[in-house]
């Protein structure tokens, strides 16, 4: 892994500009702007081109990770110099253990995001380029342009909720100005939620593309045979699954970073509620994508039973079914599958966790 990160700085010549249309830029910009603001960019984006992160941006991201770790270590091991920390946690061993674990997991999560962005710097661009090609080749029933508005709405909501929680926590605990680095560090944690929102956007767009592809297949079976169209549709379906596979590799660790949060008073309630909502939204969109792929397979199965189906179309349907055999659900490194059952499992885990805390407090 370290070798892969170091190779980024040695292979500057790998950077290439990819032309990108204005519609895709508008959809990406809300997330790209926040990633830049949080020192965790996934790529370099202009009005016409997209390219992998250059060394300067990677170095700035590295500095932000160092800042988070240094500030965390200071407030963990030098808490005697921070009266507010003592007033908050006192001598409660359980709370101190929880806070210690939360800080450690947060740092691990920040490092994971940095390493993932660095290792997948080329894949981050390839994913967008592949999606752009799919958007250009598939007729979507509902225009994907509406996603731009929703991306701005979601981005504003996520940032506002995080800003409110961290600022209110800072004010209520009555931290002094000397604790301002801790507040800034907490703001940087918003990158977890922005990554989640970005992942939801990508899988939502892929779902729309699969549904659009299915509609094209149905229209093909009802209309006159067009030479070469079957092979193009077969290639398009393969590209959809390849794009999904790339998405799966890049975001499979996303579920492991979402619940590393403080379990204290109102801020904990708001935070856990926010995280549960994010997990539910992501799981639902992933489930919709799985259903869309399954429906595409069923359409092909039904059309293969048509005795009057032309040979080109029959080969197309069989090729799609053969390609679909390699399709798998997203898993968090094999630990859990991201589907409609995940939120129920998470809620059950949190319930058990709260019961254990209550039992410890009653002892």
C-alpha cells in the first residue's frame, strides 16, 4: 500500500486531461467544491476537463491528515492542559474509553480516505469518464440533470447539520479559543458524510442508466431490427457492470467509517440519527441498482423466449445474461453486504450497544 502511495509521486507523467461535458461538471461540482474545502479532493475539475490529483493537492491532503492526528493526540494525551476536556469527561472511565476509541477510529477513517483517494486517483477520474460515456449512449427516461439540484440540496444539508452539531458542541462545552484547532479538526470530519453523499449520487445515477438501458432493450424488441445496435447495447451493458465494479472497489470501505462517532448527549443523538439516515439512503439506492440489474436480466430472459426474435437480438440477450453471472452486491471488505437489510442490522447493533452501556452504568 505504501509502495502504491509513493508511486503516485514518482509517476507524475500519468496525469492526463479528459474532456468532460458541462452537464456532468454541474452534477459533480457540489461535491467537488466541498472536497476541496475539506482538503480531500478526488480529482481536479474545470469547466471542460477532469484530471487526477496532482502532487500539490495530495500533499495538502496529507497535511490535513497530519493536522487531524496531531490535534487528536494533543487532546488525548495532554488533556490536563485543557480544563474543558476535564469538565466534560471527568473521571468517568467508560466515557473516557469511548472517547478514546472514537478518536482513534476517526483518525483511522481519515487516513483510510486519504489512502483510498491517493491509490484510486486514476480510478476516480476513470469512474467519471465511464459514467459520461454511459450517459451519452443511453436514453434516460427522466433527465439526469435533476440530480444537479438534488446534489446541491444534499450537500447543503450535510454541511449544515455537521456545522450545527460541531459548533453547538463547542459552545455548550465552553471551549476556549485555544481549543479552536479541535473545532477545525471536527469540521474536517464532514468529509465522511460528503463521501457518503457522493457514493449515493453515483449509485443513483448508475441505477437510472440501468433502467434506461432496459427501456432501450424493450423498444428494440418492439421495433425493426437495426444492424449493429445489438452489439452496441451488449457493450453498453458490459460497461455498466464494469463501472459498477470500479465503484464497488472504491467505496467498499465506506460503511466501516460511518459510525465512529461520539456517544454523548444531544450531539450523539443527532449524529447517530444522521449516520443512520445516510446508511439507509445508500442501502436503498444500492438495492434499487440491484433490482434494476435483476429487472434487466428478467427482460432479457423473457425476450429470449420469443420465437420470432432475430438472431442478433437473441445473441444480445444471451450475452447480457452471461455477463450478469459475475454481478455481486457491494460488500464492506466481505464483512457485510450493502443492501436493504443493512440498516436493520446497524440499528440492531446500536440497540445492543446502548443496552450494554446502560448495564455498565447500573453496575
